[in-house]
C-alpha cells in the first residue's frame, strides 16, 4: 500500500469521525450558523447531497492525500501530533479561504456569533487531525514478493 492510499484511508476514517461529531453538534443545536455542508453546497450552487459528497471528497482525497504527501515534512516523530498539526493547518485554510468564499467572512466572523464558529471548528479539526494521524500510523507498508 502506498502512503497516498494510506493517507486517503486515514482521511476517510477521520472524515467519518468528523461527520459524526458534526451530526452530534447539529442535534444538540450547537452553533447552527456553522454549517460546512450547507456552505459547500452553496458555493457550488447545488443541493446538500452534493455538499456531503464534497465534504467526503475534501476529507478523503484533499486532506488525507495531502497528509500523506506532507507527512515527512511535518516536524514530529509522533503521527498523532503530525495529524493535529496538519488538522490545524486545514482549519486555518478553512478559516481564511473557505469561510470568506462562503460569505461567512474571515474566521466565520460574519456569522454573527463572534468567534464561537472558529473555536468549534478548531476543536473539530484537532480531533480530525488526531484520528488522521492515528489511522495513518496503524497502516503498514509491506510488500510481499511476487
């Protein structure tokens, strides 16, 4: 298995965990203004179904594959720490690129609830990164002779 495949598997599993946390957040009514699925759907001008697909594509291919590619450049010997660092980087990109593109402003400050969306999103991305690094580290790269 290549590192890229390992990264995408880890990215998919981390995205599943993130999705469960987002569903729990929504069911508890916490910061409903922070709706990444709705934001993705709105940015591409389509239904939330495609927002969910986009969410999994980004988490699996972009972040999972990106983690595999950048892994050796992230300073740490601990894959979970590397994942958290990467997750914080993904959060920062979300805050300064994606949120403004979705009309929410830098760090989601245009959502009208202060810094709460940014803080909650950071917590979610830290967990995402920890799961990403953990799952990535548990996969082995072994090749059997043919």
